[in-house]
C-alpha cells in the first residue's frame, strides 16, 4: 500500500527539523554577538546579519594585510647609507638607517669599532621618521697627524652590520 499525501509526517522527522532550526537559531545568535554593532537583543533578519558578518570579515582581512605590511616594514635590514669625510679630512659623518623595531643595532658596538680605528665620536643623534630610525654620528681622528682610513672604517661597519 502506497502512502498518500494526506498521511501525517513521521514524528522523528519533525524532531530532527526542530533540532536543526534550534541549532541555526543558536548559531545566528552567536554570530550576532560577534559581529553586530546593534543591540543584540534587537532581532535582525538573517540576511542582514550575514551581510554584517561579511563586511566584518573583510574589515578584519584589511587589518591583517595592513599589519603584515607594517610588520614587514618594521623588519627593515640595517643599512649604512654613507660614511663621508669632510673636505678638510677632519670630520667623518656616518649615517645609518634601520627599521624602528630593529633592536639588533647596538650603537655602542659601532662606537667601539670607531675607537679601534682611531676615531673619536664628537656627537651622535637619532631621529625617527615614519617607520625608520636615522642615526647620524659625527667623529674626528684622535690624532690629526695620523688621520683616519675612511674606507677601512666603512668596511668594518658594513661587516659588523651584515653580521647582525
């Protein structure tokens, strides 16, 4: 005997459907608590909630991309821009640039290298611009008669910085 269209649905099927609807309701409520900027007691249609969730996820993706870009720029390698001797040969200017979060540059080691090369630090200052730190060191030879080997100083500083 074939079941007719007027026969009542099975009780197990109704219970399964009721459980499914309850689970969906709970999931929508959890989603609303995570993404909704409105009062969570206020009911929103499911499609509005899904739209908000989509926008929120896109915003989070944008934040992640922005933070990744910032992280990459903060991990800039240390680079010596220049080691220049003044025209009179008395002053040596050293410019070093590194990422603002680069904690590996130890200026005291730079000063030690300069001292070993017979160079006295006259002044040193650092400034931050954007995501970079600029270090400028002005120095002179301990003994003007002996002078200083600018190329050797530059080479030693490059070797030190490349080892970081």
